């Protein structure tokens, strides 16, 4: 892939295509653009809106509208446009109790009044436990070893206080009406209950009882209409008790000790009573009033003309009622969660979102995608991705590390500003990047996501982007002394200050600078690392000195008068490269630096002077600065045919004709 840099992209910036993650919301991804999202660190970060399929009424939207002052009929008019108020007389509803569809069912009387078994007239007294199980083509019932009898294919139990069914964990649910148990490998358990009574176990299971009364009324009408719309007279049951239909909790829940832990609340009972018999109808039929927890800001078109797709501000981020945690959400999903969608033996490594419905944030709900696996790719729907990842809805976006970093910096309102490019992949495929009006963000699994801005970014670009100094390992960061900024990269650092500009420091030179305290030691770099004119090494100049490096000498720092003397002698072309950094003399008498071709010594009294060759050897043999000669007070000087140098304690003279050094 050929990459276009920001200088060519700014002029092509189209408003509305910017990617920004702000307050948990990723906005305005073009619906037509493929979104390539490799797993980072073995997982995906996902942001989304809503909870559920999004068709029909949003329960959180109904609450938000009720809090805003809308009545329940106004709420229902919005979510089911074209429907009208109708009436449904109370009637018996056959509810399938899926939690009890087992090989055996345990039954108790919920109070002191006994249960009656319709087929035989037998009674289950208070305190007794009846176990019903298949027996041949019929059923058998056993009461605590007290009696046993068999029945035909169905047995019906009833009592003045309903029927208590016990689960395997010891908890029990009380159901009003009667309970029928039908034979089969797995027993079918049915609660025959009046519609209005049934709703008392549905409405508080679907909407919190603490909600506004108008929202609870809207839920009551929607639940009543839904139940009547899905009736199936040819089946054993009219409706189930789970989210596959609508949740039904019965009349009361008890713990293993028999204490009541839940019963139908007064608030929802009142809402049901206030709307008794009211339904929504359309063209003479009961409306199919689907609903879900939250549509996230946009309803989804359903199978009926009144189930339309449209914007719902009261269910999206920003206008929802207090407590709504599903209008906008963020989660992390392990890539392994999607492995089941791959061909056998494959592991998920990435997801490419191919198509969205074009409505709302992110470009809308995910319609089509490709699951990238270690053994190939698989086309999947947004619904399938939702199921595999355990997501709340198919209204989501897979957030890249670049987008997360941009959002953490304030998104379009932060220092990087709006996007100036799409998110792309570096030519070597190691990282993702995106350019913004105020800089760039680069991200890879190895380095994380970091921003690069201004002059530092320009210097990095001039050095070859990630092909030069590697990827950034820190973001744009102020130096501890507050005088400048820096970015560390895989292969070095770039530091900037107003007086020095942006300069790159790498390798052993950087390590030496760091050991000396970074910018608090030698100051900021005034050049980037540069090859010496003789090609034998590299150097970087700093505000307070220089660091020179060669393969044979390593990186050494020079400062002050010693550096000036070395420079006057021709830098590395004079005394050669330094073999030590500037080093203090014992007792604080001065400083020295050794070079390939000699040494430079400095003290406050004598200044900085180079000593080399035979003179250096003789001086060293006499004890260096601690010997009788003391420190050098001048550099080498020719006096006729001899080379002389003065010290505090005398003068040494070198005769090149004889190679001897004598004290003058």
C-alpha cells in the first residue's frame, strides 16, 4: 500500500468522516468504508449503543420520555406509528415454563391450603412435596413416600394460592392460576393463567419497578399486545417465559429456606390495572409490539409496517434517563471468543466490517463483516458477531488503539484535532496510523498507541518515519524541567525546545546523554546525531557540550573549555576521538579527557591544554599533574627544531630528530 502523508491529505479532509472517540462514543465512520481491525494484545475494544435487537419500543427510551413528561400513549405512538388504541378482554394464557422442562418436576403447596390434582382428586397437603415424572405413556406422582399414583398424559394442579414449583437449586417460584404437566422425555410444564395476572409477572421482569409510572404503563400495553400477537393455538403453549418471548417471573420467588425474595411490585401492578385490557392494534389485528432494552438512538425496521427505522434521541447517548448504562457502552472482548466462527481449527485474528445500515453513529449497525482467522476468512453478519462476542447489540464499532488514543487526548477537541486521513496500515504491516490536523498517532502491538506532533513529527518524517527511528514508544511529552518536549522511539528519541528545535538522538550517544541526566545534564541537543566529516564516527552537539562516538572509543561526552580546546585542534581530526568523557581530577583540582592522540587537562588556574606524544609520556612517567611538573599551562609550541610545552613546575622539550624529551 502506498501511503500519502499529511501534507497531501489536509486539503482533502472531508467534514463528517473524522474518527473521534469522546465520552465513550465513536462517531461518524462512513457506512461504505471497510473497517479493518486486527486484534491487539489478543483482544478487541468495542464501543456500542443499545441493548437488544432495537425493533419497536426502547424500554430505556420509554423511561426517558416518561421522565421528560410524555404520557404512555404518546410513547407508544412514537414507537409503533400507525397503530391505535384497542381493547382485549381478559382471557386465559398458556405460558410455557421452560425452567421446569426437565425429567421430573417437584411441586409444593405455597401455603397452608392444599393443592388438588384434577385427574384423581388427590391432594398435596401443606408441607408435602410431590414429584412428577414420566411413566410409560403417562405420568407418575410420588409424595414423600406417602403415596404414589399414575395418570394419563397430563396432570393439572391447582390451589387457592397457586402452585409452587421447585428448581434444582432449591429455589421455588409460585404461579397463580393452574399448572399443567404434560408427559414426554422432557416434561412440558404450562401455567394456565389469566392474561392480566400473567402481566403482573412480566412487566416488572422487563422494566424496573422503580421507573416512572408512564413508562410502566407503556410496558404494560406493549407486553399485553405482544402476548396476544404471538398466540399459537396449534402449539402446546401460547407463549414462553424467556427473552425468546418476553420474560415471565410468576407471582413470587422463594429461596431454598422458603423465604420470599421477590413478589409482584405494587408499582407495576398499578400500571397494569391502569391500562387493563388496553392493547395496540393495526388494521383490525393486535399489533406485534416488539421491544428491547435500548435501541441506542435508532430504531430498527421490523417485519410490520409500524416497526420502522428512525432516530430516537431519547434512547441514544445524551438524552437518556438517569441510570441508563446501555445507550453507550465500552467493553473488551477476547479474540478467542470469535474462534467459534472460524473454520475448524482456526483462531480469530481480526475483523473487517464490510457494511452498515447507514443510520447513526459509526455509520449504523453492522450488517456484513469478515472474520479473519488463522486458516482463512469467513463472511458473518453483525448479529453473528454480536452472538460470538457476547455483545449487547449489533450497533457497535471495533475501536482501534489509534482511536482510543485520539479519544483519550480529547478527540477532535483535543490537541490533535479532527482526522486528516482514514486509519491506515504502515507499508510493512507492523502498525496502524492516522493523521490528524495537529499530528499523527501510530500504534502497534509491540509499542502501543502514541501521538507525534509538530516539529518532532517533522523531524521523524525527515528521518524516514517508522523506517528510520522506528515507531513511537511514548506520546508527545513535556520534559520534566518544562523547557521542551520529546518522543521516544524504538531506535532513539527526538527532543525539542524553542531555542534548539527538534533533534534526533540515538544509540550509544543517547545512552551517554541519558546517563548524564538528559536535558538536565548536557542540555537539549542542538544537532541531530551526525556522521563526522572523516566518516569514522558520529556526534551530537548539546547546549552544554557534545557526545562523540566511534566503534573503537564508544560514546564520550565533552564540555566547556576542554571541548573548546579539542575543537581548536581540529576535533577528531586533531587528537582523534575521545576515549573517556571529561573526568574530574582528584581533590577537585580540575578536569581531563583522554583522546586517541593525547589528553586535554583543565584547571581554573591554568586553562585547558592538550598534551600528547613523547611529552605526554614523560609527564605521565613523572606522575601526571601530581608530579613535579603539575598542570600544563600552555599548549605545544615550536622553538626552533624542538617542540616545547610549559607546566606549572617547568618546561618539557621534545626533539623529533632524536625522539627524546628533556626538561628545559
